[in-house]
């Protein structure tokens, strides 16, 4: 019996040992290459640039596989002494374990393409890895300074946590006034105003909403940076957007008096007893809607978001990254919070006017639903739905003008204007119009802007896989040609806006004569899309990358997020000046 027990314990110990190395059958569980070798770079006050690799336990980097393309011989770094190692791949060689630091001497400028390769003790060798590091300066063929996302990532590395939080809170305040956050306004305002909350209760409800939104925003950012997943595409699935839109339509109906959203009577009675004397919305409901709005805002790619994601990906410091993203989310929500709390003092007291305000927020909920489903709707259908919504609004305003006679001088002109514009939108949509501001342009004999947009679309070569991208880049390099990489997705509203307002402008396309225009389609969340995004560590569309005639990216001129035509032209002119 003791012998059997001893054999059993030995077998269990062997299985446990095998499991610790991988699976129960002894297969190792290898780390992703970015976690096995975490690379960061930092500009030092001395003018040197520090390159640092954090190497996981049981992994190593080959000394002779380090390369620094783009540096002249006088500024090549001196590699530190490594450890003697012998393996089946390279024979006797030197390797680095735990960590390694390399200093690029002061005076080096431009961009350097850093390459390295490593292996695991358990027998896996990773393919060579590369990272372009911008040293600044005026080296031929390189841009100066840093792109905005790079600058923010460097700021997070060099500044204290307190300064970083303050910086990103300020950036959040600025982002609150961008079109990306517009859907949040009717949601939050409808919560507070529609519930008739007092000032104190309104602040609590709005605070629950903003904090929940910021938590989701931070969580999505950390997941995107750590996992490398295309969360933008995952959050833009038609069924998900349709579900959110349907939710806001349901939330709009009680504002018009169709029905009241109520919990089961037993649960409602308990909540009423617990909250007796407190008028206003539910903190839990506000938190849930805040989380949903965080999912809506999360896919909007901006330079601050890209900078935080770049910092997390390079440093692996998910905690600090989550904190700055959370504070940025709070900054986005603060103006809205002030609007529905301090601003509520200027709203009418409960009564007939409050019913009218609830109806207004009902229309804002419906407008939010339209904004949500825009990525999956045909453009002309989207224009037509806006026309229908404006016609319904016009009818409602006319009816309210007969109910509130004092408001007739305001409501009736607004009703006529909304009805006229809504009718034009419906007529334009019937003819295939895609512009809510120029609905009848489709019927003109010669649509200059439309033809420019079509020409711009045809000028781009669509690439959907890494092999196709490599072929185009090699061909452009052989011909000494500039390349513009346009990361694009069908669900990316900002991408469509830029296609019309930037690449639809004749002066932009004239300036891009001779440039190879490549549109990298990352609409679907596939392995090919993720490889295209990771090739240049792009967090998501819209992003624009300039590749010089020598095949090296001009990292300092990278554009992240939506910009106007003039900003784009200024960026391109600055890129060419440093050729």
C-alpha cells in the first residue's frame, strides 16, 4: 500500500511539474513576443537616447541580432557585454537575460530602425522584431520632433503620475467638445432633467454616469493596449450597434408619454420605500447608461487615446495607463456634468414646460440612436432617416405652439424650418444624396465635390493583407516614391468624414500627385487586420502614416484621428520639407 501511495505521489508531482511548464502533457506555454521582450525608449537630458528591453524569465536576446539602421557609423551604439551561450540555432554566441540597456550617443538625429531577435529556453525562437525610434533633429530623410501620440507617451514616461493625471484630465476637457462625445449629451441630460431630480440628486446621478463611463473607457483602453485586439471593430458589430440604438428608442418613448418604464411592483415598492423623500433618477440606472456610453465613446480614436495606448504597450504599465485613461474619461464627462447640474437652475420648474423638455430630450434620444447606427447604414438611408426625424419634430413643434401661445413666435418658425429641411433631406435621399448639409446637390447637372470624392476614392489602392502591403511598399521603394498609408474601416465615421472633407478637396489631391496612396482596410477583426495594425503599432482608424522614398516611416508626422483639410496639408508640407 505504501509503495502504491508513493508511486501515486510521484506521478502527481510529475504532472504538476509538467503543468507548471505548460500543459499537463509537457507542452510549454510560450509568452507573446511583446511580453517576452518589452521594449521602451527614452530621450535623456544629456541628449542620448536610452533603449531598454525587459526580458522575461527563461528568455534571452541575441547580441549579434541587434541592428540600428539609419544611424551613421559615428553614432552607432556600443553594445554591453553579454553572457556566453550555445544553442542549435547560432552556435556559440552572447545573449542578454533579464534586461539590457543600449545608449544611442548624443548628436544622433532622424529616425533609426531598431531590430532584435530572441528565443525561449524551452526551444522556441521568435522572428526578428523591429521598432522605429524618432531621435528628432534634422537628419536627411527624417522628420523632426515627435508625433502627438509619441509626445504624450513620452510625457507619461518622463513625468510624475500627478502631472500625467492633470495633463490627461485637461485633454479630456477638450475632447468633451468634439463630435465624438455628442451622443453623451442627450443621454446624461435626459437622465437628470427627465427625472425631475433636485440639484444634489442630479449631481449624484450624473456623477454615477460619468464615473461608470470613465471606468469602461479605461478598461477598453488597457485591453486594446495589452491584448493588441482591434476593439474598435469588435464594438462596431451591427448587432451591437442595433441593440444600443433600439435601447435609446425605447428610452425615448416614455419621454413622449407612450408608457412609463417601471420595475416589477414588488421590487418597485421596496425601492420606493428605501428612497422615499429622494426625487430623481436611479444611481444604478445612471451607472449602466454611463457604461454603455463608454462603449460608444471608446471606439473614437484620438491622439490622447493613442498616446496612452502606446505608453501601455511599450512600458507594460497597465495600472498607470488605466489611471490616466480613467481621468481623461472623467475630464470628458465633467462639462456634461456641470451642464445638467449647474445648468439645471436655468431650466423651468416642474409642470407643463417640463413635459415639453422631456419631449425635447426624447428627440435627442432618437437622434442618438441614428448616430449609433450610422456606421452600418447606407449614407442615403441615413440622410433620409434624419429627414423623417426632422419632419416629426416639425409637427411636434407646431402642436406645442398652439399649446403654449407665448412660445408661438419661436416655435412656429422653428417648425417651418425643421419641416422644410426635413423635406429636402427626404427628397435628396430619394435621389441618393449622402450629405445632410447639401441634400439636393445630387440633382445638379455637375457635382464637383461628388466627382472629386469619387476620384479620390479611386486614387487609393485598397490593401487588406500584410503580403499585399509588403508588395506595394517594395514597389514604391524601388521607384523612389512617397507612400501614404490610410488606415480605414467601413464602420469608422471619421474615416468617411475625412474622405469627403479632406480627400474630396482638389487642393489635397493635387498636393498628393506622385504619392502612392494605400488604403489599409481593417474593417473586419481578422488576423490580417490585426497584423496590419501591429505593423506600425497603430491603435485604430483613422490613422495616416507617411513612408519616405527610402522605405522608412516619418514617425513625427503621423496623424491620428480626424483632422481638416488644412491641417492635413500642413502636415504633408512639413513632411516634404525635411526630405
